C-alpha cells in the first residue's frame, strides 16, 4: 500500500498539524494484516512548506505512507489533494493526475474543479461546534473516512497524542463530525 497525500490551505488553519497527525497515525499505530496473516509495519514521511507569512500565507503539508521502504521523501503528484482555501486551490490544483482525488472546503474555495471531487464544509461544521479552530480536524476526519488510509482508532490516538488534554473532547467531536461529513460526501458521490 502506497499513498501520497497533500494538505493545503493558509497559515493558521492547522494544515501542518493534519499531516503530522496522519503520519503519526500511520507510522506508530497502524498495523494492517498482510496476506500472510501477519501484522505489517507502516512507514510515513511528512514534509511541509509555507509562505513567508506564517499566518495567512499559503501552507502545504505532504505525507507519504507505505508498507514498503521509501527511498524518496517528497510527494510529486498526490493521490489525495485536500484544499482548504482559495489561495491554496490556485497554487496547487494543477499538481494532480486525472485520478487524483480532491477534497475541497466549498465555503473557502470558490472554484469548482472537475474530476474525483468531494466537498466537505469543514469550516462551517467547526463553527457549529463553537470554533473555527477545529476545521482542520473536521477535514482530517472526513479525509480519513473517504480515503481509508488509516483506521479511525489510529487517527484518533495520534490526534490525542498531539493535542493538549483540555481540548480532547472538542477534537473528538470534530473528528466524528468530519467522519459523518465524509460518509455523506461518499453517498452523494455514489448517487451522482
């Protein structure tokens, strides 16, 4: 199994945290069972970049996950592209193949791409939970539900490891809300 994922948005949205949590979930907690019936160990590589202004400038976090040895650390063309701002859309939408699956927050991205697209209103869902600050966690939950790259248990465990204890309940709610939105987006896509 090999997956290349790119999370994009603007600085301050928690895009880097999304990648860190996903890489941690895959490499520390995910143990898929191979054809031989034995648990496999996953590897993950996470890289990040952001514009000159940390808040408001573009932000990108790439994650590569594999059950094989990885010799090259960078994502060139992602299998999954998650876009959380119009600026990120303009900068990264061309860096995909025809089969790249794209997840977009339609409240912050005005353009509507073609192809394998899922719309997740992560910012609106976060606001319904009381704060926009967890929009990244909502989107991460939706991404996990749609992609199946890691298990929900591994992702939640990695997220709780990365965040302060007083925020755990809010972030668990955000992750669950994202998973629900992910299921709804898949059902909608299945009917289209």
